[in-house]
């Protein structure tokens, strides 16, 4: 049992960096299993680490000013790496995550209003309702029942994005997506050809079935829903799908084709539920290891909500709940690595970055860099007090990325995470099951390898 108080912090789950340089075989095996386990100890401390895989150069950049240069100031020179596109495109088609240039700019402009403050206000009641529904479900379980919180959070956020997207038409889609996303992520691990940046046709030849199949039921369900919308006329509900169909580019007046809408819908589903579920899962884990922070959260919730579910209007009065989520995404950023590819030569921190190089920016490393964070391994939500956040470099903390390709769902995700945390933590304390192994695994997202088995303890 770990001792849990403010002076003796528990040891949190994280892979041990490799002690020696890995052979190519070891590296490939490890990167396919969990890419964060390939980061050497020096990558946590240094501003930039160059590595070479056969002839391909990769730079791990871990310094806020240099990250600003890549993601913002010179972002035109850094496209989303083709490895990311290769892993995602077979399933997602050409949505926001997988497109570049003018196509991306046009889609981003068209979609931005669907994620603005007013739209989020419209989705918040769904978030509260689903979170309360989950707690009601738990009420029907025996005392100290054990649940896989990772699966429960995934289910909840999937319900939320489904309802936000499709209103009431969505219920049958949830199981289909759950199966599809897990299978997809397990099946699309990077191979040597991807890591070397080999041409697409060669990579396709080597793994022709990549990712196929897992999402086909989901695709069919989406097509059915889209077709039904086509006939609904004025009876359209005001959901995210309706907004995407009706959205127009303010510069050109054009909208999106049916295929484009389909690709955005799949992208939003994939990008928009698992990440938030993981942020919450890691938060429950961290709270279970830090009773003082948990007690402080409970005190805030009891004072502000006094037993009722959290609503959007409460958010401003729940600063500690937000700080807990922020600190949790520092230690366990759901999008653990952001990858880019240089299209022209550049120079970063005195290194020449030749065109074609891969550039990795890993929130996993940046958020644990000792030069930025005191006692980086320690969970301390106070780091995110307004004063301390303001004192930090803006690019020192980037769970949602930064620059023009910053997560479009950031406000959606933060609202959702805080509302779910607040609503459930009011009613339940979650205890990590004794002996349950906790291990972060860096696939496309940062998952708990063995799920998160926890016992439910009713608070009142
Ligand atoms: C805690 C939850 C979330 C995290 C940690 C997260 C993280 C990220 C990150 C790091 C990126 C940028 C990747 C890059 O620069 O290469 C991104 C992009 C994106 N995210 Fe999120 N995200 C979250 C929730 C959401 C939600 C709720 C939605 C939609 C409802 C969403 C939709 C997207 C989309 C569409 C993009 C691509 C944006 C573009 O390229 O223009 N995300 N996300």
C-alpha cells in the first residue's frame, strides 16, 4: 500500500526509460507496444534530442519556445506527420485530423462555429444528464462494487458525443463505436515502413488490411443516419450533425459535401470521446492516490453544488475541479505525442532540421521536464492556480496541442470533463482495486493497459 499524504507522495505509474540504446528490433517492438516507453532518460531533460532510424532523422523537441516555433510561428513548414495520417486515414477518411493545406483551412473555418461557446452551452445539459445517469446506474450496484472505470468513462463520453451529434437517433451507435475504436487502435500500430516515411503505396502493399473492418459497422450506421437526415426536411433537430450539414464557409459561402460531412463525423467521434474518457480515467486514478486533493475537491463540490448535479453555470465556481483535470492531463496527457514532418529545411535550437525529418513534440515529456515543473512526478493541482499558470510559458503545457491545429474540441472536452468529474465525485469516491496493475500504454492515445478497476464507495 502506498503512503498517501502531502509529504510522501505515492509513486505514480510510468514506464522506466530504457537504460541503454535499443537495437532496431527492440525499438520496433517497443514502439508498437507503447511509444512512450522508447523515450530515453535524456529526452525528459534535454531541449532537443536527435535520433536516427536507418536513414530517417527524428527530432524530439522538448522546449516551449522551440515548440512555439514549430506549432505556431513556422507552422506552415510542419505538416501533421504522414505517419499520423497513415494510421488514421483508413478509418477516418479525410476529416480535420487527416487533411492539410487549403482543404484543412476551409473545413476548420466551416466547423469552428459548431464548437464555440454558444454551441457548448447547448451540449452541456447532455453531459450532466449522462453523468447523473451513470451515477444512478452505480446506485443500483451493491456497496463496494467493482467497475472498470476506463470502460465506464468511455461509455459515458461516447454517449455524450453521440447525443450531441445525432440527438436521440444515436442509441444504437454506441456499442458499434466502442468495438470499432478499440479494435482499430489495436490494429493500426506503426510498422518500420511508416516510421521510415516510405511511400504510401509501399506501406499499403505491406499491410493492405490495416484497420479495415473494425469501423465498417460504424460507417454503415452513420450512412443510415445521414440518409435519414436528408429526408427529415424542416424537422431537423438542432444537433452537431445539423450544424455541420448547414455550416457555410464565411469566405466563400460553400458548405461540405455528404462525403466530407461523413469524414468529419467519424473524425469527431474518434477524436472526441476516447481522449476525454482517458483524461477522466487518469483523474480517478490520481485522486485515489491523493486523499488530500480528493478531500479538497469534495469540499468544493459540496459547498457549490450541495447535492445537485453540476451544470454549465457552475463551472466558474468549480476552479479546483478544473485544476484537478488540468494537473491530471499534465501527468497523463491523453494525446501523449504530437508528430509533425518538416516540408522544408529549418533550424531549431541550433540543429539543422532537413526537409522530410520527423519532429516529435511529446506532452508526455514536456509535462514532466524538471526545468519547467518542480517535482514533476508529483500530483499537485495547485500548479494550475491562475497565478502559477500565468507565470509559465504558454507552450509549457499543451494537452490540446497549440497553434492553428489546436484541438477544435478543447472547450467541449474541458466542459465535459469537469461536469462529469463534479457530478460523479459528489456521489462517489473511487478506490483503486488492491493489486490492480496500472500502466500507461502509449498507442495513438495514452491508455491504461489493464483498464482501471476500482471500487465504488458511496459518499453520502
Ligand atoms: C481531453 C480531451 C482531448 C484531448 C486531450 C485532445 C487533444 C488533441 C490534440 C493534442 C490535438 C492536436 C493534434 C496535433 O496538433 O497534431 C487535437 C486535435 C483535434 N481534436 Fe482533440 N482532444 C480532446 C478532445 C476532443 C473533443 C471532445 C473533440 C470533438 C468533439 C476533439 C476533436 C479534435 C479534432 C477534430 C482535432 C483536429 C483539429 C485540426 O487538425 O484542425 N478533441 N486534439
